[in-house]
């Protein structure tokens, strides 16, 4: 069993350092599109440092589950990031888990996040948990099916193997099944990361919060862990979209040149994806809560069509 | 010498009795004796056959002791459930010993009693399939028997604990007979005994009308299923001429296709009713909540699995070489059961009814694996069929473990708060911390989250379904991605349901006085739950070791052994069949998470050394105090799902208010919300009406006139003469 320790450390560092930057770039570009100056792209780093330094206030009704949840959210996000090929073809933790473990680990994080929302006995938290679990009940199958479409073509549920097959067999984006799966996974990305039109990441009104509602009672270092975990999850889902469907430029070996090139390609793909997300966020209003399942069911149908067409025509 | 030995035994017994401060067991000698016997069973040179006989004997003794000691409650409790635990332990050791001895070992078979008539042999055979299900029955029996030692005292003075312990022992005895029987008669006797004892136990608290109704419904459904099974066995007997299971092996090849298909359908219906597949599931959510919680756990963990045992025995052992549509039917039925089970579970606010619907969902998942295995047997892919069978068997054991744990936890909560209604619970994590932690383990396991066992068996099921790509040319292969999609939907909905179940029951503030005064469960109750929680963790972290136990099973039924193929990385990693296919390692992920734990602590050290922790009330928008009425309720939690799936649920909501001068200041408020019970209204009520109408018509034949009866006898004689010649 060969686990490259250096690769694990390097990928963990990349995840930790790049994730807040992606959030910062999204916020900055959204502001620029709305004709504002916006906060600088390194603002999330300053926010995280601020949260880590501040005192923590915990509800007197909360139990150990409330304190346990931020660790689970943060660690599951990191684990998922280690299972995903970002810059190199071979993800460090590829042996320990592939597509199904990715979805399952994210679900574990979401489970404890929802429990952490219910624990302080506030109505906001319960509402956020309820909405999050409902929307993820429809979004998670869509994600699984979209990933399975690529897995069937590659003959494996290992993410690195999928990327490797994609890279070697030529660019298959114009394959209809892959295009449908990409569209489905893009909608799921918006839902899972709490972006408009599913959820507004900048609001704290009870009619419009989903993810923020579960975080309402968190403060200080626990809030830092939660925000960082959410940012890492966002980075991983974007990497999933970028690397599964556009497997270009990933480093096949560990030479510095290949790694540098891989990093450049990765950042370029992320920037394009961030641009797409910013465009969608700025041009769409938030959907009413009971309209969001329609959008997610559309994503589910797209993913199902993609998988069925793969089974029928291959 | 003898007095010194006695003094030593008494000291040990006193020490044990003192070590259980919550238990007022005056008979401290008894647990010491039972533990000693258990050690003898484990360390002694007993063969699996002897251990099975020992298990049956212990259960019989337990039944007898429960029935004889009706007046002495504590002794009946201790002796009855103690013997049950001993019997289960014996069965567990026997089954493990047999399975660990590898695929080549011959199956011990013997007769329990001398044969009654020439064909009614009380023959018992411990083949790998039987041994695996014996393992399941015994594991659950052991945990539940230990739990019952602390649970049954809740019935002291109210109901007869002797009857409860006798019934439990008899139920366990019948279940063991069902899975090790080698003769159709013994199987049917065990089956019927199981059904009748379960009926008696379901109706244990028969003072409530709902309990009586549930008992009668269960009684009717189990006789329907017994009827189907008897008819199925009759068809098999017609082809083989003998009642022993050995003669029925592969009998399907010798039957004409029409009869073989009819037999399959009869067995699917019969075992399906017992297992609780849709649309025969209506007895499950009625019977499980009203039974005593240890019986509910046994029913959900063992009774419905005997239906699965029957299906595997018939599908793989008796009726070999299945046509494609059998696998398609089982897979479809499984998919529908899984999705409908979890959707109806989400709508429940009775904790035990919610768990009963989840049993239906998990039976659906097991059937998905079995259906895939049957389909692969037809298309000639034995390795994939083995993978499907491994996934189904693994999920069967996992479900027994985590569902048993959850029902025992629900029993502890019911015992402590006096209610099953989640809307009256809350805040129990502070009053019952260990029960809450164990329930959380069960909730994480059943939601198929890594690193526990539910995730592993769903991973295997997904791999089996994905393997269907490229196996057949028919359009039928579309069923694989569709089932995979439904399995994904089920998993996500199950996680939502258990966030609700755990969160509303244990977290936040207590919603009623009962919940605020709840007490922690007795030590033996926690021990029984802890045993099952440990099983969940072990089955989740070490799947490759456990799959080795399934080798004899798959070797017997399909002729393949996959444990070497599925294991990599020194047994730490679970792989799939294709080279460079997917891999997963729950142990690896857990260890990695532990290795990453220093990162947050490093951040605290670098940035947050001066940060302090303060406790304050939850943010209440400036109101003076948050009351429990302001928390989220179970019904409210599942409202968005009710709205999303309203085509299925057809929810009905009614608000009535009485007011004097303004509707905003209501005097009384009545709120009613329910979902449509589709199966009762659309299937069972019309069926019942039709049957009763037919019965009334037939009653017209019994006119009371002797002339009519003489005419019937004459016509029958005439017909017999015509057809006999």
C-alpha cells in the first residue's frame, strides 16, 4: 500500500490555502459585476484569522453534538479533498475511497451540520436543517448519477482512474451523456455550496437562509472551522466538475515542472468555473423554497438521462 | 474443600451483584453461573453441531423456566433471559466456528428427535447458508436477551414477565429451527411456531385496542404467507417426492417451467409477506410499535430476515438456473419497497413506526442485491452474481445489527419517557447520555455514512448494480441504472429521516414534562445496545475480514469465493471485481481523519490561545426566553419533503379555530395533518370488501334446508363417479 506522505501534506496545504481564495474571488467578481468595488480577494483569510482569535459563545441548551459538528464538517471536507485529483492525476487518498466514498463522506459532514443546527433549540437552526436535508435528498442522487455516468465510461468508481481514462482517450466533453452529466453536476454544485438561485450566502433573513441558518449559533473558532470546511467543500466540488469533465493538464509524475503546469491548468479551470458561477449568481434571483426542488429534480432527470443513455448506447 | 469452593463462588457472585448497582438482583449467583457456562461454551471442545443442540436446549429450558416461574418475577426474568442469552451465545459460537472453518467443511446434519411418520423427520443441517443466518439470529438474540434483563423489570407488577421471557425463548427457538431445518415439515413447524409466538408477544399489552388490532392483522398476514409457502412446497414435493431439503436441491431443473414459475411466485409472495415488501408490508408499521421493545427489535432484526433466508434458500438452492424475469421482479420489488419505505418513514412522528418503515426500506435494499444476483446468474456472470449475493448478505447482517440497536434505543426512550411520540421528547441527550450516543451510532449506520457498516454494504450493492453494465443485450439492463438512482435517493432520504429522528428526540429542549424527567436506561440495557453498536463499528471498519466468513456461503450457493478478490492492501482496503475498479477503506479514512485532527488544534495554538468560552442563551430575537414551543417539531421538519412528494402522499391539512371577535385571538385551535394511506385505501379495503361480499354469497349455499344438503351430496357423488372412471 503506497501512500505518498508528501502528496498528502502538499494536497492538504493546497486545499487549506486555496479554498478561502476561491470564496474571495467569487465575492469580488460578484461585486464587480454589480458595479461595486467589493472586498479584496484575500478578505476570507482575514475573516478566518479573526474568527480564530475571537471568544466563543455557546448556547446553554447545546450538547456535545454542537461542539463535535465543526470538527466533523472540517475533517470530512479535507478527507474528500484528499480523495479528489486536483493537480496530480493520482489523488493521495485514492486507495481509500472514490466516488461513493466522496459522496458518503460529504453526507456525513452534512448529517452533523444538520444536527448542530438542531441542537441549540432555536427555530432558525431547525429550519435550516430541515431545508438542507430536503434539498440534499434530491441533490445527492443527482450527483451520484452524474459521477456514475463518467464511472461507467471509465470502468471504475475511482476518481483518479476516471480522470486518467478521460485524459488518455481524448477529450469527450462533446459526448451527449457527458454534457448532460456536466449540466446536472453544475446545478448540484450551486445547491451544495449554497449559491444563488438555491440559497443566498450573504443573507440572514429566515425566509431565505438555508446553510447560514445552521451556522447561526456558531461563533469564534467553531465558526472558522465551519466556514473553512464549507469553502473546502466548494473547492472540491468545483475540482470535481473541472477535472472529471475537462481532464486536461493534470500532472502524471511528480516533477516540479509537471506539478507547476498542473497547478496552472487547475487554477485556469477554476477561474473559468468561478466566472460561470458568478454569472449565474448575478443574473438569477433566489428561487422560492418550494421551487428549488423543481430545479433539483431537473438536475436529477438530466443525470438520469445521462446514465441511461450511457447504458443504452455503449 | 466444598465449603471453600462455595465461599469462593458466593464471593464472585456478590462481587458481580455489587458491580451492577442499578440491578436489584438478589440472585447474584445466577449471573456468575451463566457467565461461567458461557466461558465453558467458548473454550470447550464443542463441535458446531453440539453447540446448535446446546442452543436449542437452552432456549427450551428458558421457555420452561419462564412458564413455571410465573409468580417469581425476578427469578423468571433473570433465569429466562439468562438462559436465552446463553443459548444465543452458544449458537453464535457454533455458527462462527463453522463459518471460520472454511468453505470445504462438510455440513453437520443430524436428527433432533426420532421421525414421526415415514416422512416427518426432525432433521437439522448446518450448511453455510443456515450457519450465516444462525449467526444473525444468535447475535441479535444475545444482545436483546441482555437488554431484556434490564427492560423487563419495567413490567413487574403490571404484566407477566414469565410469559414474556418464555415467549422470547420460544420465538428464538423457532427462529433457530427455521434456519437450520433440513426437512419441509420441521421448517413449517418452526415457521408456524414463530408466527404464533410472535402474535402472542405482539399482543402482550392487549389492554389497548390498537395493540389487539395490530396483533390480529399480523396473525392474518402471517397465515397468508404460511399458506403461500405451503403451496410452494407442495409444488416442489410434487417434483421431488421427498420432503428433505437435500432432495429439493436444484429441483427446479426437473420441474416444468410453468410449475417452476408458479412456485417462485408463491414463495416470493409468502416470504415477501414475512419480510415486509411493498405491497404486503402493512402489518409491519402496525405490529412493531405496539410490541414490547425487545420483541420489536427481535422481530425487525430476525423475523423478517427469515423471509430473506427463505427467498435465498428457494432462489439459489432449490430453484437453480433462474429465468431473467425472476431477477427483474425481485430487483423491481426491492427498489419500490426501498423508496416507499423511506418516504413513509419520513412522515412518521411515532419513533417505533418510523423505525418499522425503515425496516421495509432496508429489506428493499437487500432484495436489490438478491435481484441483481439472480439476474447475473441467468446471464452467466457468476462472479457478479456472487458480488450481489455478498452485498445482500452483508446488508442483512448489518441491518439486523443497526435496526436492533435502534429499536432497543427506542425502547429505552419509551421506558424513560412513557411515550413513543417524538413531538413530546427532546433534550434527552442530557438525561440519557449513553443511550443517546448509542442511538447516534445506529443512526449514522443506517444512513449509510462512512465509516460504519451501512456504508460498506451499500457500497457493495452499488458495485453490484454498476457491474450490470455490459452484461446483457436486452433493454432489461436499463433496470440497473434506474435501481442505482433509486438507491441513491433512498440513502439521501434515510439520512434526512435520521437527522429528524435523532435531533428531535434527543437534542434541544424537552417538549414535555415526561421528557424533562427522563432517566438513563439500566446498565444491562446499555450493555445490550453497546454490543450491537460494537458490532456496527466492527462490521464497518473491517469488511474484508467479514467477507471471508461469507466464502462458504457463496461457495455453496453459486460456487465462487470472492474474499481474496475483494481484499487488498493487507486486508485494509475493499476492492471490486474489475482491476482498477473502485476501492474503499473505512479503516483508512478513519485513521486519516485522526491524523488530520492536529490541524484544528494547531490553529487554536497559533491564533486562538487567548480566546475564551462563554455560555449564553440561544439567540431569541430579543424575546425574553426561548420556550420548547419555539423549537422545530418532527412534523415541521418533514414538511418540505411532504410538499416535494405530495403527489405520492396527498397530504391533508386542516385547521379549525374558535374565536369570539377576531380570528387572531382564537379560543381553541385544532390542527389535523395526515398523509393518505395508499395501500390500505386502494388495495386492502377493496380486497376486504370483495372477500366479504364473496363470503356472503357463498353463505347462501348453507340455506339450512336438508333437501339442499342432500342434493349437494348427490351431485358430488355423481361428479366423483364421473371423474374417477
